[in-house]
C-alpha cells in the first residue's frame, strides 16, 4: 500500500486522493447521487395528490389486534402506487 504524499507541493495529490476515497463512504454516495429522492415516491415533496384505487385494512403488529384503515393510492405526478393511512374516526367516508 502506497504512503500518502507529504511535503509542500502535495496539496493537489492529497485533494484528488480524498475526492476519490469519498465515494466509498455510503452517506456521501447517497447524497451525491440523489438516491433518497429517487427511491422516495414523493420525489422529495412533503405531500402529493393521488387517486384512491382500493380500501385496505392493515393488521397491527403484536400484541395489538386492530385493523388499521388504509387506502392504496396512485400518485398523479409519477403513477406510483403507495399505501396511505387514514387517521381518526370516519376518515374513510370522505
């Protein structure tokens, strides 16, 4: 393994080496390639509009035995389908 360059004129080499090595850091790679936005169905937006496809009941994890009211929604902006939770009583009536 080669040693890191030393000396007064090693700045350019050190900078280039650091630039190459940063791509092995997973958080740097995710940030630079925008993987969080690409994998997010909302594409970075806080909210999105959609069309309700079907009503679904999601069962709660143990030890609860409730059925959570949810709907499958197709987003208008990109056509992706997501499951949305309906909060509070009577939300499924709207």
